C-alpha cells in the first residue's frame, strides 16, 4: 500500500526542507482514515507513537 503525505501549502510543514523527520512530523496531528474491518483488531499505519491523531470515516 502506498503512503501519501499531504499538507496544505499554508501548513508549517510545507516550508520544512526535505526529508521530513519524525521530530517535525510528531509536532502535528496526523489524519487517519478509519478501518472498517470487523474481525481483526484495529491498527494504525503511518502514525508516529504518541502523535496526536484524528480518525475520519472516509
């Protein structure tokens, strides 16, 4: 599965020189698409441990 990193041109991360490190990313909330799986335990992919996150349904 491909991971797509997206920020608004006005977001503070848009001005950080690449590559973005975990320290820069952890300062900002990650947005995750909720998984609809019913028979397996929930999991998160692409979020950093301790990073604030927001789950959206789709």
